[in-house]
C-alpha cells in the first residue's frame, strides 16, 4: 500500500530551492509519528535535503543515477518505478515523501494521502499536483491554529482514493 504524506500551502507550493519554506513543529511530529517503523519512498533530491538517514525507517530512493550509492542497510536505491511493485502491493503502509516529481509520478498508485494544508500562500518553485475531487475523498479534517511554536493556521486532511 502506498500513502502520500506532504505539507502544502494554499497555492500548492511544497518547497523552494530544495527546502521546506515553513517550520511547523506539529507537522514534523505528525510526520515522525506516521512514518516511524515504515518504509519512506523519495527522490534523490528529497533524500539529500534530509541530510541523513532518518531513524527507524527504511528509505527507498528513486534515482536515475546508476552511480548513486549509500552505504546503509536502511537505504535501497531503485532506478525503475516498476521495482516499486513490492511496496505498492504490500499490506504494509509505505509512505511517499516527495519531492514534486515523485509525487506526480506515484500519485496514481497511492491509496491514501495525509495532507497538511498550511492556510497561507508561499512563493516557491515546486508544487504538489492537483487533488481531484473525483479521485479523492476527504475522510478526516483536523484544524490546527497558529501559536508560539506553529506560526501558521493549518489543517490535517486525510484522503482515501474513491
């Protein structure tokens, strides 16, 4: 099973210059809680932006660079989307964590999405694909208000494929 997890702005921006634009500690806690103990699937740039292998997660990196090598037992590098079949067909939940190209490529195969919607527009250079109502159904919405630690109003929206 593939699930997408992402934080997006009102205008669908998800980043700029290979970085997150905002700092939202509650969203980071949610990301950690949902993905710990699971496989996370990402592109090379997203992996590089992490700066390290995240603990207690298997990392699958989709990459065209046959020379890419990461010496860590928790990292698997795949050069072809067809090699993801074992994750798509698994009973286990596997999380797609970005970036924009990977979201666009794998969204048709996802069964569920965990969206953090930040209620503000941002200037950025990468965008999340449109969430089409005919394909996705919101099953849970939880509002979060800005406070000292979280500088923006936001919503957690969980979707399942129709």
